[in-house]
């Protein structure tokens, strides 16, 4: 049997689609289904009490200037309702019954589905050390976390108490930058030998270290946190294995996230570093798709790739919606990311893992430069620091697989944009 969808036809058109997770990816699945002319029931279930919202500002503007929850919304509840999407906030899905094709909610209800999308996101990693449960210790994932951190920074400002950030990745550094802009004393404790070492070349990490140091942040590398000390249940200091003690009015932990794949694992879906999906966001169950931070993409060479970005959530959400309707819309664009720290914008495109050479272009002292990553002679990624034009050109070069040489990159007089012009 076939069903008409616009001017196209598809087999086994579902009547009811349930989306578990009401973030960027979940909303994208729902809206893409409507854009693909799906007229059945869509339920968008989210554990938080908010309509889908933008997370990137939480570690930036939210902590430095007053913002309303509504200002973060990607789409308000009324706009979602107009698209005939049943938004169900403050609801938790406890289990998936794949044989009955239903989900069980925390309130005991069983909701049947014809198609299911898992967009459950990620969970904060917790430090496995004494004191991690103390008040005044925060992670940053959602609005409630950001509100708590903003209040804690305000309290530190009032009492002239120092802030300690554990982790020199994007979130930790963005929080550190925001805290310094508010005039707070900030120490960043990083377990490795440089900032953002897993994702950027030494030249980029070292530049950002100079920037933070120039703004008054104390950076400490190669540390092992052994305890968070407290008094009356409230954190007061961070203690490291070398015997150092760092006083703290609050502690922000930014040591990464784990994919929230517990629901999928309990249902017997294939999981490894997240819910395993193909390029079309299909899981090991033909009636279930997944998108966003909870996923691990099985690539053509058999390896797994996890991406935590707005772009990935959006594009994978589109692929998942198409797959639920029996169509193929693989996500193939080059991944890109960004981070705002002070007045600098760090933009990244591509995946630099396995690079053999880095060539810089621009002014390292200003700093305003780009780092071009090559694997042998092939360009695989570009990090741009306050060089927006470089970033935009790099996205096009990588998307179109246009050949670029290290010599061309190193020559500031050579216009890389000329490679994009039709011959």
C-alpha cells in the first residue's frame, strides 16, 4: 500500500510519530516532518519545562547579561502548536517497548507509535571524586544550570570570592571569559598540557592561553583533581594531587558530556559511544531513528563519529525525518563549530584528527589567523580566530572537496577564494 505525500509516494506511511527529546534535534525532526507534508500525529516529548531553546548562549550572553527564557526559544509553544505538533514538556520517557511499538511515560501512560525518533541529547560527566555533590559545584547543560551559575557568579562578585573552572575546553573557557569580564578572580584547572588539546592544534591552544592569561585568568595545566573541599555542605576549595589548594566561591565543571543513550540501550538498540546510526539517521530498528548529541554515526570505513554541534543536530534531524517517511536524505556536509571568548570568535570547520601538517595564515600576534590542517597533502580542517572570511571560504572548499596546497595557504597574496570561482 502507498500513501500520497505532496506529489510523491512512499510506502508504510506512519500515522503517529513520537520524538523523545525536545531540543534542537527533536524540534528539527518535528518541523521537517511537517515540511515533508506529513499530516499524522507528532508528539514532541521533553523532560525540561521549556519550549525548545538555543543552548550556545548559555555559556556566553546568559552569564554576562540579563536574558529571558523566552529570548532563548528556537520556537515558542504557540508557534509549535500552530504546526500541529503536540509539545509535551516536563515529561520523561522511562522505557521503549519495541515489540508493542510504544513508550512508557513517568506518569504511567503508554503512548503508541508508528515511528520513533530519539533526540535525547547528552548528559554531563561527573567528577568521580569526594565533594562532587557539594552545593556550589555546577555543570552547564541547560537553562536551569545556567541560571544557577549566573546566581553563583553574582554571589562571588558580592563576596569577592574566586571562581574555579575545571576543564580547559570550550564550555570551561567560555565560562572563564564571562566571569573575568565581570571582574571575578578565575582559575582554570586543566588535566592535560594545553587548552582544547583534543580539538585544536598547539598553535591555536597556545594562542588562546595567551589571550586568557592577558585577561587575568590563572591557567594551571597537568593537574589531577582529588577532592572538592567543603564546609557546611558548600564547596570552599579544590584540592589537587600535588597538594595545592585552590579556594573557590563556586566551581564550574566542564569536563565534557556522555551521550544520553540509556533509553536506547535498555530497549536493545545497537549503541557504542551513543546510539549507532547511519548517514540517514537510521538505528538498528527500522521504526526508530536518532539525531543529535545522543548519536554515533557509523561512517563508510566502519568507524564511529560523534558530533556535538547545532549544525549536526539540525542536519541529522532533517535526515531522521526523511527516514521516518521512507526517504533517504543523508547528512554529508562538512561539520562546523564555534566558540566566543572575550571579543574573539573561534570558528572551526572539518575534523582535524589525524592531521600531519598545520599551516597558519594571518597575524598570530593580533591574534587574527587561521590554522589549516592537512593530512599529507589533503586539506581536512580549518580553525579560524577572528577571520570570518577564512571560515566561510573553508566551508566551501571542504564541502566541494577543492584541492588546496600548503604553499597556497602560506602565501598571503594568494586569494584562496579564487579556487571557488568557476574556471
